């Protein structure tokens, strides 16, 4: 099932750490809420060999097509966002021994220039993780008010209100903006001074989060996950920026704070980050944090 071609397509972050903390055993059922191109799933299922009753979820059509080609038919594959998948699985009475979610945009999405996630490539402003969705980055950039854009940049780009207002004004005054490079170059050319990272980085993050309702999905999903965990089941969550990690950290803290009545027990007292050896192979792992809890 697991092969080198999959590694070339997508390098799963914190793979050895996930295997060590999730501790898969033969016969255990596995739920991957952000299966992507199956990097984590392949290794875990290699251990469990429990295909029937396991489930892989993704809202990206390209990922779903890949998963269906690569995994046995016994594995349930759901083409939907993870919040909708969790609701459906709960309604069906499904439970699992391990649940993993790797939040954020995937490397194949970033590296496919046509998807419009990155300003490394010139492409239409899209950024949809689910291609069936109507709203795109172009809608937000060209139709949202200056006030709405400012709010998005503050909330999802973690910009200061003053700087967010300046950025929003630049965007509004130079509409229409059609492509990723057009937006990135506009911001770089209108802002002066030295920047450690491209000044459009936070803008792209904020717009992408807004397009895909990434934080809303996480916030609604987290309290439901214990319903899907078996006794002694493990829950692993990987985040890539402080906004995601804060939601996970606060949820774990709350869910484990009721003594014997707690829904979860925290396994990782501090978030696990990538070793230098992994960063040399996969620089995108530098911001990844893994938190794991169990249901006792």
C-alpha cells in the first residue's frame, strides 16, 4: 500500500512522532479526517491492517481520486469537509480507536499553481479546498468591503488593526484583482521597507482561511470528536499556525479538566515539533505542532 511515489507527492509531517504517540496496533480502526494523499494513513494502516471499519475523509476532489486508487475498497472514503463527516459518522454510530487530523493546506494544494493557494505561481485567485464550493478568493478580494477585509486580516492574518486597514484599502482601491501574482505584487509594491517574509504572506493566509472556513470547521468539530473514540482511543491533531493551535490547546485543556469526568486525557503535555532531520527534508514542517489526547 505504501510506496515511494506517495512520499514524492506529499511528505506527511511529524510521521514518526504520530506513529510513536498514536501507537497503532493490529486490528484497530482508524479515522483520518484530513487524509489528503494518505501519507499518515498508509503507515498507520500498514500496522493495523484493519481496513474494514476505518475511514478516510477529505474535501479535495484530487485527494479523493488518489485515495480511491491507492487504498483497498473496504476502507470508507468520504468526500466532504471534516465537520460534515464527523456529524455523519456520529449519526451512523461509528467509533474508532485512532483519530488523526492534519489541519491546514496540504503541500499538493500549495504546489499545484492552478489552485491559487500560493503566489509562487501566477494563477486565478481560487484557494478552494473543495472545488464544489462557490465562494473563491477572488470573491473575497473583489467583493468584500474594506471593513470586511480589514476584519479578515486582523482575525485570520493576525495583522494589527492599523496595518490591516492599510492593506484592505490598497486592495479595494486597485480592484479588480484577478491573479495571485497580481495581488502579491500589488502589496509588495505599495508597502515600503524590509520584510523578512513577503508582505502578502499574511494576506494569503487570511483569505485562504476565510474561503475555507478553516477555523470555524475546527471549532465546531473538536467538541464532537470524543463521541467517535472508543475506550482508550487516541486523538492526534496537527496544527500549522497559532490560530489553529490555540483552538486545539484550549479544547484539550477544557476536555481534560474535569477529573474522572473528563472526556480526554492529555498525552502530550507540550506540543511535539519536527526534528532537524525532518526539517532538512520538509521545510514546511517547521511550523507543525502535534497534540495528542486519549479517551480513558
